[in-house]
C-alpha cells in the first residue's frame, strides 16, 4: 500500500471542512466519553475557528491515502520563529498506517520552509495516542506556555 500524500489547502474547502468536522467530532466525543452531538461539534468549531490556517498566519494540510482525505494538521504562525501545531487528526481507518508520523514530518518540513525554528502544541491528558505520537516524533514535554482551557500537556520541538 502506498504511503500518504499531502496537500496544503484552504480551511474553507469542502475536503478541509469534512476533515475538520471529523477532528472535532473525535475530540469532543472523547472529552464527553460518548458520541459528540452535531450541536457540540458546531459549537467547538465556532469557539476555535480554523480560518487563520492559511496565508501569512498559518497553513492546513490534508493527508490522503489513495486520493481520499484521511488526516489533517495545521501550523499556526505565532511569531518569533514559533509555530503551534493544531488540528492534528488521523481518521480511524488510517491509524496504524504511519500516516500520523508522516503528517508530523510533513508539517515540520513546511514549518522549516516558512522560517520557523520551533513547533509547540498542547494536548489533553485523555488523548493518549496523540501524546505517544508526539513523543515518538521528537516532541518533549515543556513548561506551560499558555492557559488554554483544554491544555493539560505542553510539548515543543526544536527544528534547527
């Protein structure tokens, strides 16, 4: 089976909207310990919009297997050479295929190309697989760098 391919996209595109919906459906459902209700997903998407993941403020990437979107991830440019990973998601059918690791590698390459020297991110405690993925990709836990309500672990990776 060929590996994933990646495309940088507009967060408002139909494919991006579908992957972002899946991302929020997953994390909202995990948070509540049940299937997320559509209104809850809509509320989370409104509270944390993705429109800035394009142009000079960030980027959004879709991961494809056999030309079908199965993953997404973004980098928000926060200044001083720092980017924040966000919206990192791999659909259930693509987990275990190396898509998550390849997505993180691709996002790192794009960050370097954009002149960034560090990537950082926050993650909730219940997202065990995500924390494991970040650690395997070279991200180390660091002191808190924000006070976001769902941030329970803070990670960073030097890109130099």
